[in-house]
C-alpha cells in the first residue's frame, strides 16, 4: 500500500492602482483547498476587504467560517493581529486553517515592506553591512528578537538594545 499526498501553496502581493495592496494565499492539497484574498490600505495597513473560498475541506466548521469573515475587515496588520484573527476566524468554533491563510496574507504584506531594504543591505560588505542592519532595525523595531539573526548577541544587533526603541 502506498500513501500519496501532495500540497501546493502560493502566496503573494500585488500593488493596486489605488495604492492599496492585494495579498492572496492559495493552498491546494489532497484534503483541503482554499483561497484567501485581503486588500490592505497603505500606509495604515488596515484590512479593507477580505474574500475567501473553500473548495475542499474535511471540516464543516471551515465552510461555516467563510461567511462571517467581515469581522476581519477593519483590523490593522501589526501587534495583536494573530490573536485577533484566531479569535474571529480560528478557534474551536471556527477554522484554524482559514485563520492561518489570513495570517499568511498578512505576512506577505509585511514582507512587501521589508524585502527591498534587506536586498539593499545584502549589496554591502563587512562593517558597512552591519551598520546598515542597525539602521534597518532602528526603523523596524518589531524585528528585534524575531529570528536568530536579530536576537540578542547577534553581531547585527551590536550596540542596539530593545530598550532603545
């Protein structure tokens, strides 16, 4: 007996002509298939619209969760978004898989604003690169302690402390 399982996921952002950002996450696997799109206003990063569809799912709760997604509209991408999305969409009465897709859309929006500066930093060498990371972290203090590169003791954080922000 052979077990077969396939999973494909795509996540990305598109800048809209009105200046807003459309983030889309699509997942297709053997037991679950869904799509989530959120439109986010710039610069406030407020979710102004959301749409979702579930094509295949093992849980009836997930199908019921698609209808009340309007609760997510108006949330701002920032501190507390994980808890708010899980309260409104996930949890025992909701669909944690759908909540995860919404959070992946939010992650894509965040990456949209951090990726270009990081690419510019990678063009630098040695001390110039470390100094550029310090400037980047001072402008993005939420990244402190978010990964091993920006954890305490990292050369990229040399001379910077959380209390400085």
